[in-house]
């Protein structure tokens, strides 16, 4: 995953304008319960329009997320193997951690969703971040409960 701290504006702009075809982009969202989730986009993964409002706000938000302390244990959901430590790290900070796994699936097996990789034992709620209105304006609200697991693309407002 590319941290917002090292992702420069040119890469971010390219992802926003062209899609996350060659770079991963982590973005933050909140569900109907106010729980915070992180979504890792790559290839043709859907990315909500709010994410593209401002590179400076995006970088500031991701810096806040990166600076969060661990608060709980991570509960691995996916049966997939491999290095999933980034998603577990987010979950330990209280975020539900999703990945766009369709990029690894055959066309006939695509699910059109972000798959839940790891979840927190003590979820972080958006009000705990004490964000200003500008930062809140770039966080998409997804009409689902992250506790239910995978998030269908149709739930994400593009």
C-alpha cells in the first residue's frame, strides 16, 4: 500500500483522473453506524468522488489515520494467504479493512465488491477522530454496516 505520506500529488491526481490501474490508493469511508473503514483500490476498483476533492485534505486525513495508535486486536476474515499485515495494522487501529479482490479473480468469479480482509475487535467511530468539516467532507458515507462484511460496488456512490 502506498501511504499518503509518500504518495505525491502527481500520483494521486493520476489515480483520481485515470483510475488506480498501476498504483494502490487507500481511502477512508464511514458506514451507517459511524464506523470507520479503509478501502484499498487498485486497477478498476471504484473510488468515490469525495476522495478526489482535494489532495491536501486527502493527505491530511491519511496522515491522521497513519498516526493512530493501535487500540485493539485484528480479526482476520479472509481465508486468503499472503502478506495481509497492512490490513491487520489498520484493523488494530480500529478500522474495518477492505481490499478490492476482484483484480485477482477470473471474470466469471468477480463479485463486484470490496472484500473485508480484517476487522477490529473494538471499532473506531468517526466522532472519535474529532475531524473538522473539511476533512469530513472527503469521507464517503456508505449505506451499509461494515460488521456485515464485504461491500458491494453498488453501495459506493461514485
